[in-house]
C-alpha cells in the first residue's frame, strides 16, 4: 500500500542498501552557491543589548577556511568515493549535490556554516545513488559503452573486465574533479561582497567548457586563467604549494579517464585512495 501511495516500486531482492544517520540537507552545491563574504553579508541582522544592529563576526582567516575545505570537505569527499569503489560500486552521477555536509554535533547545519573550521566535527556523506550500481555491470549501459569508445575502448554489452571496471571508476573520478574545482573556486575566493559579479562563473557547465573546449584539458592553462583573477590569488598560492600538489590532485581527477585509457593493458585496479596521501592534504 505505501509503495503505491508513494508511486515507487518496492525494492528488489538484489538492491544495495546504504544506511547512515540523518545528515541534514546542506550539500556542497548549496555551500558553494555564493562566496563566503557574500553569504556573511546576507546573514539576517541581529540586534545588540540596546537594540542597535550588530555586525556579524568576521570570517575565519583564509588559512583556517582553506584547511577546513581541503583537509575536511575535499579529502572526505575523495575518501567517500574511494570507499564506494572499494565496495564494488560506481556512483555514475557525482555532482556537488551528491555530497552532504553534516556534523557530529546535534545541529547538522554547523558543518555548512561560513564560520565552520573544525574538521574533527565535520562529516561528509555521499548521496544521490539513483544511478549507482555494481562496477562490473557498467557495460550494461549503452551510453557508458559509447563514452568509453571516445577514449579508445571497445566494450561489448555485459562485458566484465578490469579494463571496464577501471573506466567506470575513472568516470566517477572525473566527475569529482569538477566538484573539487567548483568547491575551491567558490568557497576560497576573496571578494568584495558588494560587487555585482564577485567571481567569474564556477558552475559545472562553465568549468566543463573551460577545461575541455578552451584549454583542451591542459591544467597549466587553466591555472593561468585562475591566476589572472585577483579573487583567487590566495587559492593559487595554496594549489602551488608543495610542488603544485593541489594542481596535481585536480589533474589526476580530471584526467582519470585518459589515464585509464593509457594503462588499459595493466591488470591493476584504478583507485583514487592514493590521492589521500598527497601533500595537499597535510
């Protein structure tokens, strides 16, 4: 009866279930909707003891916010994706709304506050599993086979192989690359909140066009584009540190499909877990 009321089918016997506590509703998509300076300006006004309007507290320093976003949100997102792959599953539709920002505290909204800096309180939950499924079943999707063909693969429908599994993992990694760069460009920009357009567009369509069509997957050209904007000066310094460790992480994610094609004769399973030991996250 309840399935008819909800207009959904009952779960199949082979369905995969992922169970975790309620994480709240704030996703990376909402977290990155506006730079933190703009979000601060839009906070509801508060009144002091004598009825006067009190300014919101200043934002944490760039270094504090960068640590929270890089070592907290981004590192946890990569770990969540790697855990999914370790379990033999592909997500297949990763985006900014796929990662929920939650907290160990009772108020789950604390994790998405512009003042949040405690990585120990942060919990990043992977969501939106509507298109997910076993890695070995990826070749059941004709669109997957078509996309793979553009990278030099020739899979048969229903084929199960390490090569097909690696390309399925690489597709998730590629998608996470756009989540990562959108998170960094939006939440670590330093802007004038009164400006009409505080930062250039950072939506996924724009980033896809820049990286794929304009810069032809050349991460060094993309770096020059980011460096040209004053609002991202501190971010570029962060990504440049430790022999460009940050750019290397982004490049590994963006070009995961190309790497899977390059090493398609290898018997090794592709994984993103090695990224967690990058100097960018220490």
